[in-house]
């Protein structure tokens, strides 16, 4: 992941609604959810959810798949992993303290 891609991804999830969408899609796993399910989960209108999902897809964070008349969305786990790796390795230069803080239950 390069700087431009990282900035687009971070910008895309800088909204509370988009962050909630991302959390929900991560929890849903590779199967993802339909746009209607996502809208209901984040308490948004379907058109508003689609607006956010389109932005996230443009940033490469989610992938849309058409199934008949419905569109399902899932997290692109490769992109999410690349974003986390970029943050740790490039931005934080593999800093030992930062890496240690990533372990669950560890206080920094």
C-alpha cells in the first residue's frame, strides 16, 4: 500500500457511519451483508448507506457483488491488512512499543 492509497482508506473511514459499517462488515466475515442489512444495522436510509458504501468501495475497503437484484458488500480483508501493515511498518517504522500495544490486554 502506498501513501495515496492509505490516505484514501483513512479518509473513507473518518466518518462514524462508515466506521460502523466497516465494523459490521468485518463481523459478517467473507459472506458480507446486503446493502439493506447494512442500512438497518447502522440506522441509515438505504440511499445513505449506498452513498457511504460507494465511497468505501472507491477507497478499496469493500467489494460489491450483485446477486440477482441485491448488492452484497464485504470487506476486502487484503486491503484492511495492508492498511494496518502500512500504519505499523511505514508510519510507525515497526516501533517496538507500538507493536506491543497491539497485543490485546497490553497497556502502553
